[in-house]
């Protein structure tokens, strides 16, 4: 078998960097090339552990810039592509949708073209595209998304991801490219950028800041531990069928208020000087077009690929809280940079 050489786009972001850790820790004879633009969400600190590792290489490039991308990859040898790079924050897609269309749609198209070029030379083993359950739109009180649920995206973020999923599908049907798409639910875990619900709440508790909760906190998400997600992606690379899509989730639905209250309880034990942290909960005006509920039916990946999650929610959420408690240097640097002005703009008037 030829040596596996993975090109991982967006590998300096939250899920991508966790995936780099999973892969380098799981396989000795593997090369990893991370290609990342290092936007506000990309952070080389996430990958610091591997900086002197011979199996690890980093390239800074923008997937939405065709010339820059082909120049950056010129002469670089790889045979698998795992595509994470995206603009990923729904709120930012509402205030600035253009970057989402550029990176998520055009950038995915350019990455597919890179893949097609390799495929035509017989050198591409797999192109795995990482997508979201948000492409399916919003659920009512019942039911769950399956792989055959119709697409109905409601935000510029989910619409741009839906566009990228369709392009990926077309490269299988048109060019016979070995593509696989995974659609997962909301992730949580180490290296999650503080604008997202779980890290935002942990860090605000630590700093005695208010805990902004949209609407009444009733929106439901199906929470997936990032380490389980990374193992599922690795399994899909090995066992997945080309041209197929796989939903990844752990049947772990919680509404936002439940999540925030749970974090407050965990923080009360770990940071008693701020207790009770629940007093910091502040309900803020709901996000426009806020999808009510997402829930994933993971039966297909369970039955066809034999996937089961390794971590329980209780264990994983505690690990996550502890990770933020133990990695103050990581998040202090982010909070002291340009993110601060975004935060102030987003949550005007709350302390
Ligand atoms: N976080 C979640 O809960 C979640 C859920 C479902 C699907 N996803 C998908 O998983 C993938 C990774 O999400 P994440 O949460 O790690 O995102 P993230 O925002 O933490 O990281 C995205 C990474 O992509 C890089 N990037 C952005 N634009 C780029 C460009 N033009 N060229 C090259 N690199 C660029 C950023 O620098 C960053 O390192 C995304 O495709 C996202 O849509 C995420």
C-alpha cells in the first residue's frame, strides 16, 4: 500500500486541529499537510505539539484564491484530502455573508478541482468533505435528519455549506471522483473558538461576565464530542462508500439553557468563588432565522460502518470544561486580540 499523505484543509481550526491530533496519534506511518488561511478562527497554537514532527507540514494559503492555492500546492505530494476549511459561525454569516460564499462555495470548488486533477492522474484515494446538519434546515419537536432529508438551509452559513455539498456530490456523478460527505451536528471540545456557545459560557463564568442566551434558551442542538467526530471521519475515510453521505451524531439533544445551566453547575465546583454562576444568565434578543431544533439520526454510519461513540456526554463535557480551566494561555491570547471587539459589538450593553 502506498504511504498515506493527507492534505487537511482548515487543520488549524477547531475540528481540523483535533483531527490532526487524532490522525498523528493513531498512525505512525502517515504524512499530514495542513493547509489553512489562518483566519481569526485558525490558530497555530492548536498544532504546536507537532511543530517539530517530521510527519507534519503546514502551508498557509487561501482556498478561495485559485492562484495562491495552486502555487502553494505546487510540488506537494498527497493522496487523500480531508476538507474542513470553512467560515463556520452562523452569526458572522448574518452580518457578512460574502466571505461564506467565497470560502465555503468557491473555496470548496477550487479544492475539488485540485482533487480532480489528482484523480485524473490516478493519484487520489479519497476526498472527504466535512459538512453540517444545518443544511437540512430546522426540525419541529419530533423526528431526526437522515441522509435522505431534503436540503432546506436557512442561514447564509448553511446555504453556503449546502452549495458546497452539492458541488461535492456532482464531482462523484460527473467525474467519478472518490468523494464522501459527512454531515454532523454541533461539536464541542478542546480548541473551540470562544465565540461558540460552550466555550463562551465557560470563559464568561471564569471571568464573572454575563452569560448571553438567545431568546428563552429553548433551541435544541444535538451535541457531538469533537473527538468522537474525528474518529467517525477517520472511519468514513477507511470504510465509507464513495459518493455516499453519512450523518454523524450521538443522539444527545439538549436545549441551550440546559447546556448553560450544566456548565454553571460544573463551574460552581471548579470555580467556587464565582458561584452560583447561574446568576450570570442573561437572555438576549434571538438570532434572526434561528433554527429551532437539529437532531441527527446516525443509524446509517452505525449500521454500515460499525460506528459507535467512545465518550459519554457527561465525561466529555467535564473534560471540555477542564481543558479550558487548564489552558488559560490559549484562550487569554484570543480574548486579548481582535476577538474582543467582535464580542463587544455582538453583545452590546451586557457586561
Ligand atoms: N463546529 C461545529 O460544530 C461544526 C458542525 C458541523 C459542521 N462543521 C464543519 O466542520 C468544518 C470545521 O469547522 P470548525 O468548527 O473547526 O471551524 P473553525 O471556524 O474553527 O475553523 C475553520 C478553519 O478554516 C480555516 N479557513 C477559513 N477560511 C479559509 C480559507 N479561505 N482558506 C483556507 N483556510 C480557511 C480557518 O483559518 C480555520 O482554521 C467546517 O467545514 C464546518 O462547516 C462544524
